[in-house]
C-alpha cells in the first residue's frame, strides 16, 4: 500500500520475492486478491509454493465488482483505455489490465473494479464474508428506497462498508436472476439492518398505440409516401434474445403519452432507446417534438455532442422537412445571433432547440426558455460518452444532477435517448 492505495507496480516488481517468502513462511498469510493474481503469474499452482490450505474470502456484498483500492486518476485513465481501440502502447494501462477487466465509476470518490478471476480454474475453497441468516423482510415506510443494480444501490453498499447503516426498501425486478438483490439481502440480514422488499416488473412494456394522430405530421414533413417503419427490439436483453417488433408510430405514441402525463402532473417514465445507425432514431424524437410544439406550444431540448451534427439536423429539419421551429445554440455563432435565437425560443417562434451539454449547464433552462415549459428533453448520441472517453464531453457526467435540480423547479421534461 502507498498513501492508502494499492500499488500494482510494486507488486509487479515483487513477484519472485513474494513467491519466495510464501515458500519459506510457516505462518498464516492474509493478502489482497491482487497479490494472488501476481503470484499466479509466477506459478500456475499456488499450492506448490504454499504448504497449506488456500481460501478465498469473497466480499459478497458485491457480486462481481470490488471497491477500488487504486488512485482515482489511474482508474479514470484505465476506463478511457478499455474504451479505446488500444492501438497505442500504454504499458501502465496494460499492467492494470492484468488485474482488472472493467471499471464502474460512480463518482470521483467511489469506484468499483471488476477483477480478473484467476481462481476459477483452481481447486480453491471460496468462503463468503457475510453469512446468510433467516429473516423475514418487513415494511419500513421510512426506509431509503434502493433500486437494485443502480448507482444508488452501489453507493448504498459502499456506505454499509463504511459502517453507515440505514434501513432500506429494496426495489427489485421480478425477473432478477442474477442475484443482485439477494446479495444485498444477505448482508442486511447478517448485519441486522431493517429492510423491506418491493418487487416490480421492469421488462419492456407491451404497448400498442394508434399512430393515426401522427400520420398527418409524418406525411406533411417526411413526404406524402412516408410510412412508419417496423423496428426490432429485444424483450429483455439481460435474459434472452427474444425479439419484439414495434412500429415507429407506436414508439412515438408512447413518447408523446409520457410527455402529456408529465404536463398534467401524473407519474411518467423516462425512455432509453438504443438502435443501430439508420434505424430512424431521429424521427422518434423529432416527430414528437413537432407534435407537442404545435399542439401544446412545448419546448423540446436536444443535447447533442457535436456542432456539425446540430447544424446538420437543424438544416435538414428546415430545408428538407420544412420545419421552421428548429434552432441550435453553440459556440460557432456570434453572441448577437445567440441572443436573437434565445429571444425566438422565449417568444415561441422556435421550439426544438439543439445545444451542447456545457452550454445548457452554463446557461440554465430558465434563461433559454423564459416562461415556456419543457415538454421533452432528449440526450442524442449518448453512446459517445463511453465510446469516445470520459474527457470528450465531461459535462455529460453532470447532467444527472442538473436534471434533478430542474425537477425541483417544476420544469417538466421527459426522456433520454
């Protein structure tokens, strides 16, 4: 350990010494799993070096990941490295890659690492650190709601490790077969932390909408011969490859309905859509944006990572589709033109607004829209956050907190793409 962190490079340079000490020792030995990885890079069978029983103690509070013992700058660089094409040699990252296969960055203070499980092919005893006890979950209305396998869940588990124990209401998926909820229940039972369980169905909903209300908009702006396409989606990609067919019109109907529910103060759902290039994702938010603009005078905000992409989409809407309500705000335009476009948004002349995340965070929604309401909020090309690395658009990582603060201001918005 160095300054409270594990130094993998010291381990790498101490392989032979560690193996020699293990051979000579007559006492019990306790070590990090990373030390086991180091030793197994020298000897194939650790029992050949250690004349004793080898037991792996599993921190079953986390099923696959473990809290990071590395400095944040290392795990951040490693995250970018594993997302890259690895065309350039990076010896430091290659060393870290011998120990870990993946990274989950919760924030700058909390990171989970996925270790390379080198013990799987060895006949070693594995013992869970937390033993399960028989316990019947009770209803605790004041318990903190913890949705299993989310960032909040993992942060809650880390708080348990720091001896900050709060009663919880665990919200789990009925189809959870991975045991993420079970591992948390085991620990709560072992530590006698009160909890309750709520089961919900998180599978993709079966919905069918009449696309008739949206056909006039499709014909008017996408051409008289335009038809809604049929798209394939996985029913539940975590458990099977079963495919379900949805019409673009049905998806648009779902999006519009959630917008309308948000406006009247009813419960609504955020929507996350992934689809390959050419599947018609832009239509799925552009047509609802036009619909809620013309029917309800609502604003749609589209967060986009590239100026060229913003300009291209706005130009297509204006020149090819005849949509006059679209505009964009970015650093390529003058201050005067930016203010002119903001005035057009606030007056109701423009209702579909493309802008970069850093501009949204710096300017704020109220400055952009005045007294108008947000009907739909879209994060377009969200995959660029991981595909192009954390530093490409670091402001993306602050959008979640920004949206939470916006909700408290009673500005309605809906969904992420």
